[in-house]
């Protein structure tokens, strides 16, 4: 991206004006688990993620967005605004205290600023006490699992680490989680549909996809097997499985963003999307970090430089469709979000006395950078793992790293073939064994990641002064961490606890066999507390009458956006397929065409109210789709134009038979519908 240098006073005025114009915007953050750098249209235009591709084109692609090399530290860094290496780089167990209550998480500060926040999906934060649950740290609601991995289907194959607000999920909720990506999407769209747009909203959507287990989504959502994806991604899994899993995430993001559009909230929303680390751990999992080196769990760029972008109406029109080459850390979203929420620097600060020292935020407000008012964040050192650090966005030192590989666009690997400099012991953070260390503490590696982003040429021998400088900087930034796994003795005294490494005793005696915190407030209980009264019984499910059904008998309205030229079609009603009885899901696809030219096909069950598979059809409910570019210009332009709407059965994977929903096309003249 090209930036124009501004005088400090002018920059400050523009920044204040930009924030004031969007006072307390809605914020949507989407974290995708174990996403490869090349798995989506963020960095690969051929990926089966058209929604992500469109949102990137309407937003800012973040070329150098840094996370930690695996899940839990990234997730804690996001909420605490502190480098994962300084908090603690270990993976959190259920009862690990790596996110102490002494730290104020940014959703807690958002709550004080009038926001309503919702946590949907995977946690992996550590919950030694019930006070550590999201519902007690700034979130109005919480649903999802606490640990690092779970089954996608909670109805049959699950260990039942699944929580709802302050208690383990009940059987009724678990029965709805037949594929978690869809459940989290439905949960999120329901929250948006019920939200008052005048109240600022923060949605923290953390998809389980595309983390293992690598299982196929429901058949009607699978990407078709083709000659380009039937080979293996890694030694075990078909690329078709991975493409299908990421395509369902993409469809979910479509539904979420369309809900915001329909609710009139998108134009005042900032959406932030990123992976919690790179993919393809150890070369055995089906993901692609091309053109980067290495996989999840390693200090190479393939693990820590993640696919990311921002989008939404809050992105200024002049910044849309651009790329940002400056480095951003996951920790930077803490002060960025709070700045947009109207907090002052003093209100954003979180200086905490912990471990005999003051612990301050590491994050830097990135909003001026996103607006194009600054070239960089001005950060000198960025610790990316406890074995690696970057200086001035250019020089990266790695003190310990395993032999690994480079990814290719076709998902194949090229092993690095580097000579082992040491034989590594078990790595304390990952629990893994790096048997062949090609960078070692005695012989570290140095890379110029501006000129060599794929880390192919070690230049440590030519730059001993830079190596020494970065070694010195690591103390205090990369190690030692200032939190431990256990609660402090004074904290334990406030609770009734059953402490063991895996939380097995608390699971058995506190939570009825479900995973949960190891400590709860002192008192007679019972634990968990009594459940609230059940909601009213839902209406009976739709009957499974074979064939396609719909009440989309009214031509859609459309709203013209004079700035972008886009047209938003608003459909009234629903469509479903009674031939498919699996989980009560209506696998129908709607096809939209303008003047007989197909524009788009969309999954029609986005139009269903409530939980997928339950509830009667609602004639007042509908769905929206936005046409862009030439498609919008043709329908909304002068003259007479036909809009065709048809439906097809998705139960099979063969050729589809398209059935018109309307007896005749909807006709528009000069941008207005004709009777």
C-alpha cells in the first residue's frame, strides 16, 4: 500500500474525525483455528472461499499479521493485549492460570463502555475457577468448548467439553451441535437478529474449523471431488476434506455478514479475521502455508505469520481493496478496539502488579495504521515465539528450530534438507521433540524477512552484531514468562477446589462428568447451580414432505448503495427440501440470475429462523444477497431487466435440476420492479 506522510497535527485531527464519525462501532472478530496461510482467498484466489475473497476485496489485507505458533497463547494474547511469550507460551490446560484475574480483558472494558459482547466457539484459555469463565470476564453470553480440541458432532461422538454461560451444556443444546461450524454460525446470526442496533455489539466468533479432527462436513456442504483435490494434503488426509471444511467456514461468514447487512449494522462494523496460527502441524495435517516455511508448532514464518484481513463499513472507502505490509500483532487489537470504543489512553491502560513487577500492555493501537495515517506501529522488537524475535520488521533471529519444509501451491512439500546443528530435547512449550535442530542456541539462524520472507538463507554468520543485539533483546521479551500454571495460595483460599493436572476430579464431582473449572466459590452448592427455567417449547418441526417447497412468491426488494453501486436484494420467505430428512436440514441452493446470466448460487437454509432443523417456516423471515459491479449495474440500470430465482436439491452430489420458484421472472424497469 502507498502511504502519504502527514504532519502530526493533521494526522491527529484526521484520526479524531475518523473515530468520531464511527462512535462506538460494532466489532466482529473471527478466529479460524489452524488455518493455513494459503487455505483461503486471503492469499490464494483459487481457494473455495468466495465470501472471504469478496470481504478482502472490500477491506484491507494484512500481509504481516503475527500470532503465536500454536493455539492457546494466541487466544490469550488477543484478550489480554500482552505478548504470549511474556504471559506464558505454554498450551493451557482446563485449569491453567495463564490468564490471571488480575488482568482486565478488553471485553470487560468494552462492557464498561456500553458494549454487549458474545463469545461463540473454542476457548482454550485456561479456567482454574468459575470466575475465569467468559461469562464472568466481560461477555454477556458464552457457548462453546473450554479446551483445545473437540468433536464437531456433539450429538454422538464427543467428550462433552461444552459450556453454555455458567454451566455445562444440557442435552437439548448438545443435540443441536451436529456440525459445530454450522452451530456457531446459527448461534451468531441469532444473536445479530435479536440485537438492538443502537447498542454497540462485540461478537467474538471462534470457529473450531479447520482444526482436527479432519472429518467431512454434511454431504450437501462438501466441495465436489475433482482431479485437483482428490490427492492427499499431507500423508493422510484428502485435500477435498480440507477444502470442504474451509468452505463451510466461508459459508458461515457469508451468513453472519449478511445478517449484519440485513440488520443495518454492517456499515458501522469493523470485522477482523485471522488464524490463531499457521496450519499443517508437523507436515501431517491438511493445510498449506505457501509460500512460507514451516508449520504450526514451529518458530518459522509458516506458524506465526497468519492469514488476516479487516473489512466492514468502518473501513474508509479509500482504504478498501488495499494491502498493508506493516507488521501487526494479535496483541494490538486490544488497544485498537478500545480506542474505537471511545476509551482514552488512560482508560485503555492495564498496568498490573503481578510477580513483583508492573505488567503493562504490549499492544499498540493499530487504527492510525489501518487508516493509512502511519507507516508502521513504531515497534522495535516483536517476539514471535519464545525461540524467535523480529527487529525493526526486518531481522528475525531463531535460537531453536526444527528441520521442516516449504509448501508449494499444489499442497506438496519440499523438505529443507538443512544440516542438523543439534539434537533437541523435548520442547517444553509444545511437548514435542525437535530431533533435528537446524537452528540451535549455540548456532542460531538470522533471516532478513523483507528480502527473504520464506526463510531460505541464514545470514547469521555475516551479521554477528545483529545476532548479539537480538539475543540481548530476548531476555524480558521472549523469556521468562511472568505467569505460572497454578493459582496463588491466597487465591485458592477463596474457593473450594479439586486440583489435579487434567481437572478429572472437578469433572467428576463438580460438573456431572463434563469438563469444567477446578474451583468454584465457597458454599454448599449445588454445583453446577440449578438450571434456569426451560424456554417455551418450540413449534413443531416442518414436515418432511418430499420435494422442493417455498413461499418466495414475492419478487425481492432491493436497496441501491450510491457510493459503491451495489444492490442488496431482500427476499421474503423461505425455501426448503422435504426429501432430505437428515438432521431436519433443508439442503436447498438458490440460484439468482440477471437477464438469463447466472450471478450467484447461495445456500437457502440461511433463510430459516431459529436453530437449524427446528421451528416452523416463518413467512415474515427472509434473506438478503448483495450484487456488485456489472451485475448490480445491469439490474439497477436503465431499461428492462429480468431477475430469475430458481432452487435445486443439494441432497445428492450429481447434476442439479433447477426449478423456478416464481412462475415467471421478476421484471424491473429503470431500477424499479414492475407488477
